[in-house]
């Protein structure tokens, strides 16, 4: 063998021995490395910043967001706010002005329309809960929507999205019956958003959402790894046909103002956003844009401040008082049983409007929405000549059964449907209702509005007696619209 080949062979042997030695040393060191790593664990990953929002909007149907699209555009383009939107339904029971597609297919179309609409003003984090789109009756009743939605399931979903998006501000629809606001789904979205505002910061509500997953790097985790989150401010808007009651109850924003970044009015941005909802509005927004007629879209937008946990004035900007750091959980007072405001203290008997009106009278104070009971008196909008039903509740908080006599006082031209007595389902004389001790009796009366030539407000009054003693009264303000 040549000297050169001997040298190469020796170098190869040394190299192999070196490799073996290195492997041997690594094998010895591996357990110690694991010990060191175990002593210095990696930090837990923070919440996903892709979904962090400054505002979370909760509405019922695709196109409901269009009512505040001008403000949302202002917040995105000028204030550089991050906004997420949750729709509780996909609008599958709605109309289709551009085709025959209905039901589930319509839902797919309306979802796509909403994503394109919101994308036009820079909003891309959009979710749909797929609750049933509830057809609305003559008299909206929020309890009907909450029942068809499976209230608890939708509430859990909204809490989940609040914890995922971690908004400082929540904007939703007004939980109240107002003339023009005739869709109970709208009100229901405001109810669940208000409830979620108060629950998202409580780790004992939907605890599986804030529990640590068993192994986030593996599969089939049931715990979700979110963090409890307390929003700071809650605002409402509505599609009511009159807005006098909102004056001074929250901030106002001009839709005629010109966007410095987009060089058009915020009303025009709202019209463009609305134009994507073709199944709802056909080409009307597009025609208005082409004609330059922004009168509908450039109306002043007013919010109602539901509550603020960070102070600030009622009419101040939506983000007035907002702090950058998370705030502690602030529980609402919760439901506290009390006598109805119109209850006779002497007799402990009363009459009140039932349905949504009775629910809201208990809902608002339990969620610290202390300004809403003073917002407006109970009201309803009906058409000239329309027949509709009104629910009433007769309360007996005494220790013995009593008999109520209910009197309905109607303005001229009104009538009480002759079949109203059938709604009580009891074989006693008309307008007489026996009520057990510590119980209540539901009454539903059907009324027929008068034919009017001019739209006007009218007032209906119910008064009650219990065993011959006054038992209070209930009133409803009704706006009768002329044909």
C-alpha cells in the first residue's frame, strides 16, 4: 500500500472515531438537556392578535349592520379601529328581490353579500351563528325569537366571540319595542349581546371556553384556551321610524361629513356598503349613488349608551374613556324580585303589559341598564284598520285567590275583537279573571285599530279591580299609520 493510501485510511479511521465519540457524548448529554429545558418552559402563547377588535358589532341579519355602516367606516378609515361583526342569523326567511332563491340557498347568498358589504369598508372578521331567522308577527315579541334560537346556545356563542375578539366596545341593536322596530330578532340580538357583555368576564360562565386545553399541539381538545374578557362600553342603535327619544342619550355622528381618507361623505360610504345587499334592496342604493341622492344615507346617526364601565359623558365619543389595558370583571346586579311599579301596595295586586314589555321591565335593571326604563313609555306601531293582539298580566301577590275585573278604555274608532274572550281560555264572564294566591294570569286581547286619514299617536288604557278594590292600570301608546 502506498504511503498516501495509508495516510488516507488513518484519517478516515480517526474521522469515524470522532463521529462515534460525538454521538456518544450527545447521548450522554441528552438527559441533562431535557432537564434544563424542563426547568425553563416556553411561555404560554398570547391570545391570537389576528382577531383582536376594538369594536364588536352584534346584529341579527345580514344588512342590519348597514344602519351604522357610515360610523363603522369612520372608525375604520379615520380612527384605524379594528372591527368584528357577528350575525346571529343568516337571513334565510327574508325576501329576495333579485331571484327565486330562498331558504337555505338564500342564506348562502345573504352571507356572501354581507361579507362583500363589510369588506367594502375594511371589515373582514365576520361570523354567522346560523340561528333561525324568525318571521315577525304584527306585534313583535322578543321571547319568540329567544325561544326559536335556543337562547342559551346563542348566548354561549356570543360570549365565545367576545372572548376571542376582546373588544373594548360592543355595539348592538336596542332591546326594546319601538315604533318602526318591528323585528323581534333585532331585539333578541341586543338581549344576548347585553347578557354576553356581563358574562364574558366571568370564568364560571361557559368555563370550557376558558379552560386550558390538555395538549394544544395534539388533536381532539375540548377545552378552548380563551381568556375571560370584560368589555368597557355598550351602545345600542335601532331602525325605529322616529328617533326623538334618543336625543341626548348617546353620541351623534354626522353622515354628511367628508371622510379625509376616502374623499366622500360617510353617508355615501354607507350607501355603497348597503348596495351589496341586493336580495334585500335590489338596485336602489346603486341608483341613489348614481343620482347623487344621499338624503336617506346622510341622516345623522345616533347611538344610545347602554352603560360604560370606564366613565365618560353620555353624549361623548364612543371611545371616550376607553383604557388600553384590560379592566377587571364587573358583574351586573342581577335579577332582584320586586313589585311591579303599578302594583297597589294595599292589595298587592296589579296589571301590566305582558310579553316583551314585562320581560324588559325585569331585564334592564338586572343588567344595570338603568337608562333604558326612562328611554320611552311602552309604544307600538300599527296600520290603519289593523287587528292585533296585546298581552297583559294580572298579578296576585296576596295569600288568597282573588277575582280581577279588567276594563279596556279605547279611543274613538277602536274596537275590541269579539273573540278576545276566547284567548283567556276560561269559562267565566267576559273581562272577569280568577287568579290564585301568589300567581298571575295571562290575558291576550285582540284590538282593531281605526281607519285614519292622518297618521297619529293614540293611547289605550287598561284598569283593573281585584275583588272590588283598585288594582292599578297599564297604558300603551300606539302610532296608527294612515294607508
